[in-house]
C-alpha cells in the first residue's frame, strides 16, 4: 500500500477555487472522483493522520498513487464534470447506482410510416413517445395487450411486417382483431396514425375524457338500437377501466413526481423510488449500494440524483417534481442541472405534510425491507466469493490477493477462423465491459499453443505500452480536456487462467517471460480431469471436486469458452457470406456491407426473395437478379 505522503501535493500548489479531483492507483486507473467548493481545503483533509480517517477513506488514500484536479468556474460546472467522470471511469471507491437491468417503457414509434406500439428498454430514440417506467415488465405487457382491443395499432417487427405485405396475409393479431393490419391494407396510413395518436393521448393523461367519450357513444348507439355496436363500446370501456385499475390513484391526477427514500446502516444503503404519473404509481425502482464514500445524507442524495437522471438522459422521463427525504447538498445548482436536462423547471423539495409525505413514508418502508432482504441474501454470496478467492490463492501459492483474474480460450474449426476470447472477473464477479475478442492469423494460427502465445503477447504488450505512455504519476492540476481519456484496456490481472494443460500454460508463461513480466501468475485448467497446472510443475494441483475455488475456475473457463464460440460462429458466418458475395458482378464494398447488416448470415441471404433483396439500400433490379442467381446456383449451396 502506498504512503499518502509520497504523492501529497504542496498545499500552496492547490488552488482555493471550485473544482473536481481524481485519485489514481499505480496503474493509472481512476479510483475516486470528487468535487469541492474549495479544492485546497478538501484535498488537505485526505492527508491528515491515518487514525483520523474513516476506514473507507483510509483504504482509498493508501491505494492511490497520485491525485490530480481540474479547476472550474463555478459549482454547477463542478457538479456536471464530477458526474461525467464518475460515469466514464466508474471508480471503485465512488458510490455507483447500478440497476440489474433497464426499466421498461411503453413506446410508440411515431417516426415510422405505420407507428408501432411496443415495450422498450434502454436509451431513448428519436421520434418515439415513451410512457412509464413500468415495473414489473409483466404489468406493461398486460396493459398493452388490453389496450390493443381499443387501439389496434401495429406491434410487429419490421421483418414480420414485410413478410405479411409480401404474402398478403396478416399475422395472428390481425386475425383476432388486436391489430388493424395496415400490412394488408385493412386500414389506411392516415387512419392508423390516428389510432396511434389516440393511444398516446390516452396514456398521456386524457384517459378519463376518452372513457367518457366512449360512454357517450355507447349511449347513442343504444338509443339508436344499434346494440351490437353498443356492446362493443361497452367492452372497450371495461377494458380501459381495467388499465386504470392496475394503477390506483394515490395523488391528484395532474401529479407527475418521482419520490425517493433511503434506508441505510454503517456499510450499505438501499434506495427506492416510486414513479408517479397522472396521480398513479406507474413504476418502482430500487438500488442497494455499498457506502464506499464518507457522505452525509445531503451529499448522498446529490450523487443519487446525478446518476439516476444523468443515466436516463432526463428529457420526458424527468418529472415536474422530485421529492427527496432530505434537502440535497447544493440544491440550487442541482435544480439548475435538472432543469437543463428536462428543458423546464423541476421542483426539487422535501415534502413536510399531506399525501406526498405519507407516500414517501411508504417508499421508505420499501427501502427498509429491500435492505433487510439484500443483507439476508447477500451474506452467503459475499462469504462464498471471498472464501473461493482465498482458497484459490492458498492452493496456488500466489502471494497477492486475486482481485482480478483473466481467462483465455482458443476456438477454431480444423485450424480455420482461429479466434480467442478474454473474460475477466474482479472480486469474484464478471466484469463484462473488459471482455475482449482476438482474431488470429498467419503463423500464430497453426496450433493452440502458438495462438495462446500470440494472444498473451498482444494483450500484455498493450499493457506495457500504456504503462510506459502513462509514465510516472505526479499529483497536480490538469485541464478538463487532457484529464478525459478512454477506458484503459491493459489493466494487469493478478492471475491468468488458460483453457488447457501444460502446453498451453507453457506458451502463456513464455509470452509473459519474453515481455519481462514477472508479477502475473499463470495457471491452466485441463478439461479431462479438471486439473490445475502451474508452469514447470511436473504434477497438477488437484482442487477438491466440491470446492468453491474449483467451481470459480470452472465458471470462468466455461464463460471464456462461450464467449469464444459466439465470436467464432459470427466470424465464420460472415466469412462464408463474404466469399459468396465476392463473385457477384457490380457488388461493391458499400452494398456488401448493407447486405451483411440486413441479413447477417448466408442462410438468411439465400432464403431471401428478389423483392427482399430490392429493399436493401443500393440494390437495383439488375443487381438483385445477379445476386439471386449467384445465391441459388447449385455449386454455391
């Protein structure tokens, strides 16, 4: 562990203006990002006597090897830059609120010729109207299924829509009247768009008025003795009422608010938020995070709102009102930032009394229950993971903790299309953002050991190059532009695991030796008897069959194998497709790329009709004929 005094900057060199600072470890990784109104005062607080620091801060400053800062003009800029860097670098000592998945929205693609209603996750897209979020996903799927009775808009994918157009037959939803079937001309483009507009208005808050209008139409139809139409309208009204019943009214119908609450102990904090739209609870989200920062409640709420709304990109997902349990740190600057995201003012406040305060109490109870449940589930997981890593370290005789493990696997078919995969676990958990794929060619592809040597050489040569480019870390001020940088590829692991026995281990070990790396340990896991081989050892290490350490290695090896096989199949399919396309006259690189993007595989391309080929950008009638003939030729099948 580093001595903080070894990289402490001189106090006189630190400005007293607002700014954002970053601590880096010896490999140059950003491990903590913070902001301050007064940089000198804040940074000096990290270099006091170790006994005066809390355990988390003590661990952070002794892990770091340097500190740097960027001066900004005001506290709002500091808030924005701090969030940007936390999102970019995901520092291990910052609190990061991660969902296990994105939350579902009901989306209507108004930018398409025939708008499509669907359940959508992830980032917002242009010309798409969103309603939600909803949780669980089953709730919005049931809601959409009910709404299709009254608003039978298209829900099918572009591929299904094209096939229905070509065949002249609608899909199942068209036959059961849950789709107006614009694909076969049952409804005009204008009428279908009107249906989509009505669906958007209903979900946007005009539901009560829409139901009253249907009831008036039902009464008029009954008065005219058109009982069949009146019965259909009655069923539509009941269907729409069922949609409302799923979300009971808890506040006034004009209320749009997100209500946050927090439950915490010394080590962890659970956060819950209820999304209230049109007075109804439309969704619920939750996080449980480790308290790696020495934050008070006000700072915690600031970081929470930064990450929740920064990740959602604000916009129409950010409501008019945000209710929090305590007033956040730098409330005015935070409210100004939220205003820039939403495009209009956001009322950020603490409810004191009334229905909103009562609802926040319910959210707080949910947070407390979530924290209790997390602790009961997590206790076993943390213990098991820690025991597996400790057991593996002792069995292999590795003198350093196995904080990061990388596993490599080679995949090919009879020596062709040779590829390799690298998968990573940190603290016993997969880190998929650091997974890598390698294509191998030339002499390196002649056998598994050569391929393994090539992959390890390429990976760790990159590590050495980046370490040399980084140079000696020096504490001091940096500009915001130079401080930003891409996520590093070459973080060194504590342990390298290869899929194979002594030959593969020897190749991997030789690659590291030739590069002059002596602080990364190598083992191999042989499939036949699940033996663990060490370099230059005559006999393998036999881990107990039921041990958690062997189970960890098996999971890592299987994940590397899965990742390699997936890449190999994709590469093989693309290479076969490209070989067929090479023989088609008039087919240039741009049109070949368009075909690959549209169909993706040789099987799908051969199954395509001339009409489907013509839908691809740049493919005309003559080229479609040449392409179709080449694909259907007997010697190409």
